[in-house]
């Protein structure tokens, strides 16, 4: 009888020992797998963060390049508008000159805009409303804090809008009643694609 008790006791203890070893082994495997899973997740998060940082840096580079294009296009537009006489008022075909001169520089699009234009084609669109409102009341030589803005069209297209201020010149009052030389008149808006359609 005692032999049977000892036999079953030893068998039970052996089973418990094996079960404990198995449980410890499984717990160790689970811990290793969990650690690997966390490491993989951390790696995935780091890769995502790096990709986002690179995308932001690329966007910033594109924006800086767009600013340079906007400034050079604005220079081309002003040169084309006032080539004959820097102090002369705008020619009658100014809108066409603006579009053509900007298109010749990097193929960008430009237009004139004003809050009270004679030509309805020059009514403000997109972000021009906000910019014209902020710039109104300034005069020639006043610093302008905001010169550009980013426009995002869905996921496939991003444009940069560069604003170049236009001020009334002597002679503008011939067509624009109440135009005061040196006062803010409107803007030349230059749209530069940062990402293709």
C-alpha cells in the first residue's frame, strides 16, 4: 500500500515538475516573442516617424524653392509691365502681360487681383481675399510679414501662392478714381506647383 502511495506521489511530483518546466519555457517564449513584437512595433514607429520627417523636410525644400520661383517670376512680371518707364501706370493689357511674363519663368501661373478692380477678371480668388485684407492700408516700403501661402488640393496636388504687392503710381487715377500714389492697390498672385497633379 505504501509503495503505491510513494509511486503515485513520485509520479504526481514528476508531473508537477514537468508542468512547471513547460510553463516556464512557455512563459520565456512568450516574453521573447513579446519583446520581439515590441521591438518590431518600435521599429515600425521609428520608420514611420523618419518617413514623416523626410516628407516634411522635402515639403519645406519644395516650399523654399517655390518662394524663389515666386520672387523671380514677380521680378519678370514687373520688368515686363514697366519696361518702358518704371514710374508709368500699368498698360491697358496688363493682365495679359502678367500671365505671359510669369509663364516664361518656370511655366508658373500669375494673375493680378484687387479688392475693387475695374476688370472683373481681377477679382480675388482662393487665398487672395485674406492676403489683400491683411495688406490693405500698407504703403510702398512697408514690411509685409506674409508673402506666401500653401494651397493643398486633395492628396495629389500642392501649390504655393506667392503674393507680390502692387501700389498705385502717378497716373493711375486716370482709370482708377481715388487712386493715391504709394498706397496699396492689389497684388500679383503667382501660383507655383510644388507637387504634380
